[in-house]
């Protein structure tokens, strides 16, 4: 097998590769995008099952990266079922190839006659038995992927076989379950193709998407759901592992011989394409001559050209608001910070301080507030500013920059408005930095007050502190109030003047239902390893000392439930929003009327397509001062801001909804003397009036509790 080994993806000799590649751009696309050839009866030649080296090498010359090949060989795979015959034995000798070449260049195809859900009970039983043999042979060969094509809208027996296999076997391969782009192909009429796949994975208990993935079979016919963006977008929330493209989806110019995908097919494929890890397979469904090597090459080239720029364009669009870093945050779960209960470390502060937009907007807001204050009838020459929860001091620097900008624009040199600065921070470690900054950067103009801001009313009496004209803070979490900004700022309110300006003045949280199988599975699989079992969780109860002398964080509700009853911070990518965000809670400051921070919201969303809701994406926007705003809401996003990713509020189970359903998201913000928590649930009302309610989550803050 020295012909393939050491070369890129089944290619032939270097000279053949050069002849097959038109330019360096195609070379790059070929290396990045894997296109395979799916073996069909049209490819069968004598003794093909013992000539796979020759077969794959020839395909490599035509720019194919791998081969979809029958697990048991072509003789077995393309056998015509008969009650009176036994199927051919598996006969694909493994010694033809070294083990790493099987796993790199071959994907196994389940025999075409296998139909576990056939109406013919004999065939169904035989298929179940023979499928297990082929799965075992996949393990023996060491293949990394196998191709299973659904033949019916409902495939419970096939799902049962695969469900038992994936949950009980230690097998290192991924199953691609293919659904067609035309539901009529599998005997359906009005069914939704996405629902066919979703029902199937549900019958496999939504097994890990690293091992059970969906494949899209691009047929010549496309159902409407593959031409309507809102329906296509659902596949972005699913683990798409591969696509089979039938040869009759291509259009070939009769003069030049150049092949391209039809516009609707190309748009559908690009809409589904999330990243370059997805594999493409070309299948000959016509009478493609074995001598049509040029056409085979054209199909591979056309497939690559269709998607070669999609990932780059999408990543630029998604990441244009974020600076280029070496860290990939996409779809990575993060726990919201609890800066009121915990002291942040220097690295966390440093990350937030890299934001190129946030502090510029704060500077603009402070400058505007200084102008309003300074241009009042009293025309003061000093203003008392408190920076609350100052961290390492970026807001202090922003305030001094605002002072300078205001004076340059509106004051004469002999008539400057000067800030009398008080810097409040409870983190003893950060206070060290603040004192350093006061000497090195602020010319010792600031007074550092080491205190919890909520203690300021008492501290002001002890220390003789001036009342503030302006208070400035950055205390928001990804869901707005989830880092207890309301409680912090309300603690300062008794110390304020009636005219004190708060920056921010107002903030509002928003929520929108989303699909994301990946996110749901990621949350489910989140659990600490043995040595981290004593680390304090995010719920009300802390770790306990065990009889062994170690500590253990217990979860009375169970760790699985606990994981799903928390709020997370995630830079969402592999997801599909199902409705526009709607307002949840709003808070205004100063809160002189002492309005309670406990809230309840009932938000209704109309569903316009079949989907599985995994939870809600949470966002916020805030009015810093007057028309100066910051927002992570998609429609008003502050471009370039990196301080906040969306929040994710999960449901315990995926909630299936249909076109015409209404869902009501009930979320309540509760508190006691020690902290704050959210409780939430969802009610679904079907188009026919039927109702379904999910369990109330995070009761009494058992899983997610914000300590104050």
C-alpha cells in the first residue's frame, strides 16, 4: 500500500496530482475540504473487494480524499435480497491496507439491502442480525466513520439497534445517519425532513454528537425546507457530519465539460455548511461511464468550490465584533462570575480591560454627564465622582480622560472642572494595583476606599466622605442583573444626593428560544473530575467534609439536573434562534423609590417551524447616560465589544415544538438575605390548544445561587 501511504488523502503520484490540480487555490481547497467517492454498483469490477488499493489510488488522481466503501465488500453490499438465500459473507480483507490507511481513507457503507424496518419481517430480522455483524467488522477494520441511510420516515427498529450499540459498546467510530433532501425518497409526504432526523436521534436518547451525527443526502429534488433559510438554519444546531451529493444535482456544460451545482443545491449546501470538518461524498446515480474520469474530477472540484469560502466568510461575519486572539471561545461553557461573593484575579481583570469599545463608551457617557453637571447654572469647578467596584482601575482612567476631553471642549484653562475621585473596591488584592495606579497614572488625585460599596453609607460617616455627584460602575453580567448590580447599587443609594447621576442609568435583559443539540449535550456532560469534587458549586449549598477527610460538593437534586438548572455564558455558534429576543427585566438607578429587585416575567413566543428548544439565549443592553449605550443584543450589538458573551438558560429536556405553537417562558427573580436566584419553566400551547409544561427549574436556588 505504498502508493497511498505518505500522500495526501488517496492522491496518486505527485505528477498525477499536479496534472489534476489547476492552480494553487485548488490545492489549498483540496487539502482543507475532504471530498469522497461513494461506491455504487457502477464502480464494481471483478475482484474489486481485493483491489481497494488500485480503486482508491485511481480516485485520488481525480482529487478525491477518501472512499465510501461497503463494510462487507461490494459482493455482499449489492446483493439482491431473497428469502431463499443467505446473504454473502463479509469479505473485505483487512490486510490489503495498513490499519491507519483504513481509518484515514475509508468510510464504511452499510449494505444497501439492510432494512431493519422493512414490512417483510424476515428481512427486518435478518437486517438486524447482519447489521450487528457489519458494525463489529467496522471495529475490526478500525474505520472512523460509517454511513447509515434511513429508508423510512419512522425507523424504530434501526434506532433500537444503534441505540443499544452506541450506549453499550466501546467503539471508536462515528455513525453518520443520512436523511434525504426530499422526504418522498423515504416514503414520506408532508413530513419535515429535520423532524425525521430529530425523531431518530431522540430514539437513540440524543446520544453524544461526537459519535452519532446526521448526514444530509443532497438529491436532485429539494423540499421547500431546504430552500427556505429559516428552515435550513435548523441544521446549524445539529451535528452535521457529512453530505452525499447525487451526481444528477450537478449541471455540466456540454461544450466546456465544466460541472457546477445548480443554484438551489449550492445555496442549500452552503447554508448547512458550518465548518470544514464536514465531509462531502459524490454518488453516481446515473450511468456515468467508468471512463468519465474528467467528469469525476469535475464533480470533486465543483463540490469544493461550492463550500471553499463558506467557513471563512462565516467566521469573518461572526467574529468581526471580536479581536483576533489565539483562544477559541466558540460554544465553550463558562460559569458566570460572582464578583460580589468572590474576588476576581488579575488575569480576569486583564481580560476585561482589553475591551476596545466598552471603556470608550464609558468615557463618552462620563464626558456627557460632566457637561450636564458643569454647564449647570452654578457652573461648579469640581465634581465628586465615585467609581464603584473599580477592579484595577480602567473606569478611573476613563473618567480622567473624560475630564480632559470636557475641559478641552468647554472650559478655559483658568476655569477647569476637576474631578474629586473616590475609588471603591472590596478586593484587597486589587487595591494593591489601585494604589500603584494612583501613584503612576493618576498623579495621586484619587482616594482609594477599600470597602464593599454597600457599606459606603456607614463608611462615609466614619471617614467623612463627600457625597457623589456621579457614580460609575460596571457590574453587569451576560443576563444583565445576574452579577447582582441592582443589589450592589441599591446598597449605595442612601448615600447619594437627590441629583446624583448613575452611570449606567438603566439596563434591560432579553431572552430568545434557541435550538442547539451541541449546547444541550455539552451541559449534560459537564461534571467535575474526582479531584475537583470538593470545589464549591454554583448552588445554595457548599461542599461537605466526608468521612474520608475529603470534601464533596453534593447535589440533592442530582448532578445532571444541577447542570441543567444553571445559567451559563457562551459565545454561541452552533445554534439556531427560533424567535427574536424579548424583554425580561429592567432596572433603573438610582433607585430612590426602593423598588424591589424581585421580579417575575411571562414572555410569549410564536413558533414558526418544527424544532427542539434546548433553552434560551440571554442578552442585555444598558443606557450608560442619555443616548450612550452598550448592548450585546444581536440587533443593536456594540461592534467590537468583547466583555460579554450571551447567557444560556437551559431546559432540562429538549422541548419539541411545531409550526403554530406558542411557548410561554416564565422566569422569576427571587432573593433572601443571603443571595439571589432565578426559577424558570416553559409552557407550550399547541396549535390545537393542547398544553405541556416543563418542570420548574432551580427551585430555591439549589443549583444556581448568586451570593451577596
